[in-house]
C-alpha cells in the first residue's frame, strides 16, 4: 500500500473559526515519492518501521497505529494487524507523511477486512478525526481543499511536472506555525482553467502563495536558504514551501530537469535532504478507492 507525499501547490489561510480551527483554500497534489506499508493479520497490533527516516519516526504512538485503533473502535473489532512501514518521506516536513501513512492504513484495512462502499463514511469520519490532511491523503489524488481540510473538490487536470523536494533537516511544528501566522486572512483563489504544461501551471501558482511561509521563515530561517537555492536552479519554474514546512519544492518541466538540479544542490549542501520526483496524476496514484466517496466535516485542530 503506497502513501504518497503531499504537496500544497498553494495554501491560503482564509479565516479562523471561534473554536480555533483555521480555514483553508489549498490546491493539493501528490508525488511519486511515497512511503510503503504492508498490513497483515496478527495476534496483536504492532508496527515495524524501516527506511531512511525510520529512526526519526520511531515505533511509539503515531498516526499509523492510531488509524488502525480508531477504525477498529469504529467498527467494534480489534485492530489485530502487523504494520510494516518503509519510511521514505521526512518527518515533520510539510509533506503530509504521517497523514499519508494513516490514510494508507485505513485503505489497507478496508481491503483486509473486506469493507465496501457501505463503510465509506466510517473511513471518512475516522480520517477526519486523525488530522486535517488525512482526508485528502485518503483519496490520494489532486484536490482543492477547503474548510479545515475536510471539504474536497476536483481541480482541473494538471500537467506533467518534475518536482524537486529539498528539506534543510529542521523539523517544523504545524501547530506553532499556524499559531505564529499574523495579519489579514487571504481569499480563495481557485482556478478552473487547465494549465497546458508546467510553465503554465507555474504562472498560475505565482499569483498565489503559501500563507505559512512567513511564519515558517521566522521559525526556521534555513527554509529561506532552501527557497533561494531552489529559485536559482536552472530550469526551476517556481520555488515554494509545502504545507507548514520545512520542505520546499521546485517545479520543473520534467523529472530529468529536476534531477539535474538535485545533483548540483546535493553537492553544495550535503546536509540537506534532496529528492527529485514528479507529480502523480489520476490513474497513477496507488491505493485510492472509488468506494471512499465524498468528504465530510470533521475536527483537526491547528
């Protein structure tokens, strides 16, 4: 079961509810970079983590095991499964890695337990209770995200793009970044035209932004260094931070151009995590199920 990394191509904070939840307007898509999970029946719930970011994640309480427990409780059955996670997505990096893992567990359990369309609302409700990014990761395809992350709608088709992901190795707290955001709220700026290629997509995105970049830069100035280096890379069409940081992405015409820039940046900055990949489009994304249905309202505090 694949858990693809999430990108916020733009992210506008449009308001804050009385209960403290922030409202968003964001275009979310996914990359070919993904964690992988295997889920099998067992005598008790267990989690084994392998891969380059296994040590950073650990095997204690996390969204993957919480997802299994929550779905089991929802259905009145024990979550007696063995989860093996190959952790390739950096932790606390603005790529939705934990949310993607939780969503993949929900999809995997739906298959293992034979849950059909009748249980779509159970999966959605559990996803919403786990975090704001879990609903969009449950569907694992490009979407406009509104509300606190629970209102999803289809964007126009997006073009093929190379993507270069760079993280300076500084964990960034989503809660802290939202709390530090100041100033007036933004308006929603969705577009309905389908960009014909990567440069056209970059032009549309340049008229939008990530409202969390400024507080993230104050919290982790290294993010600014990454953005500057990405923006200076030959062939980079747009450099932007994803989510609440600290991973930034550069859009390129194709993955080959992104890979060439990755080699140069990695040589200059050996302590940075640098990964070339590409956007994943409808039909490519692993694990999404038509049985998941639409999204509904939920609670995920930021």
